[in-house]
C-alpha cells in the first residue's frame, strides 16, 4: 500500500531539502504544498486521499469540519510542541494520532523582535526605501538606551527579551495575568500593572500564547494609554491585538509604529489595509522560520511517520487537555 504524506504551507519550498525523506522508503508518496489552502472546501478537496498531514505550526487550521472530510487521515504532525488550531478531540474520536516535534529554538523569534524594534526606532525600513528612490536621510530616530521596554508575558521568550534589553541599557518592566512581583524580580525586571505598562513603556513587546484570556488583550483602551512615541511589537499571535483598534490607532498616529510578524489572517491578504500604512512595519511571520528549525521540524516529522508505520510508540504525542 502506498502511504500518501502531505507537507502543508511550505511557502519557501524548503521542506524537501530540509530532511532525508527517502529514509521513509519507496512506498511513501510525498506531496509538498507551497500554497496555502485557504478554505475548508479547498483543503478537503486537495487532501482527501492523504494518510499523513504535516502541518507547519498554525498556518492551516484543522477543525472538525475539515477532519470529517478526510476519510483516509491517520496521522497529523505539527511542527512545534502544540497547535491550538487542531481539533484534537475530533482527531481522537476518529483514532487519528496527533503529535508534535521538538519546539523551535527561541533565539530566531527574539532576533526578529529586536530587528523590528531597531527598524522602528531608527527608521531603517523607511530610510532603505527612501535611499532606493534616490534620497538620503529623511527622519531622525531615537536610541533605545535609557528607554523603557514593556514586556507583556514574561515566559520563556519574554525572559530572553530581558537579556537583550539590558544589553541596550533599557529600563524593563513586565506584566501578565499570572506574573507576580517575585517572579518578575527573579527575572531581573519590575512588575507593573497593565495600564502602567501601556502608558509608560516606549517599546511594548508581546510574548503570550493565544487563548480566550489573551484574544483582543490589546484594544482601543490600551492604544489610548500608549505614548504617541510608543512602538508596539507582536511576534506572538495576531489576534492578541484587536486589529481594528490597531489600524485606527495607526491611522490617527496615536503611536509611532506597530511592528508585526503575525497577523489575524496568514498569509496577509494582498489588499489588506496594513500594507498601506507607513507606520506599520511588516514581516511575513519569519520568527521561527530558520534553516536550523526546519531541519529539526522535518527530522522529527520523519521519525514520527516511521514510528507510526512500525506500530511503535509515536514520539511527542499530543492529547486533548
């Protein structure tokens, strides 16, 4: 029997060269999708015959409405350690195994966050575009030294932001729903309440997982509190920020810039309003997309498929909470 494996959302066409797929044997038929399957109907038609799906993080959701239309599906592998866009209960009800890979190295996401911050503070993307039009210096930026960095979410990634912020000589404050003063002090920062962070920080960077508690966490009220010179950075998940409120704030120049590596809809539609705002600095979800992470992701994907075929324990199984 030929086993059909689909690798989804490989926008950069990197999956094929990132792992030794031939190790799976000649009876594996590998198909790599470089485009996003944007709707349940499109995905159901394209994936109906596949036994194994390899998902790149949360680029394509796997809801029950899609799972029910994939009669041959037996194994789902998501890159990373969790994926909130998979209906795991629906998979379990069908006997479909769901597993992850080793989580990504956090360094690339931190690097992207700081790249966005520096681009906004020193107008790098704007000055680059200006020079390509024949110009020279256009706008004066500011130094990060002595400014206040506000970290929303002081978990694994948030703590890594602290290290770099201190190297730049920034004052650092943090807040999240569960953060205590003792926990903040242990990380070498000061805990403040949410309103104080929003009103006092020069750079606000988000490092939370998306959940019912964090969806829309940064909305119109929070934008009203921010300084006109504030930079807001999101490398976590798009819906943590109320997109409508953010676009309104950017249009009114309520803040200096929004630096975004994540969006409500990905890929970002070509006619999306954010693309036309000169105070929105946009990156196409590059945070975890590095050569090293891809090699880890797909090596673990091959390991999971081999275990499933052999009837042995599948590593890194994900079960419903």
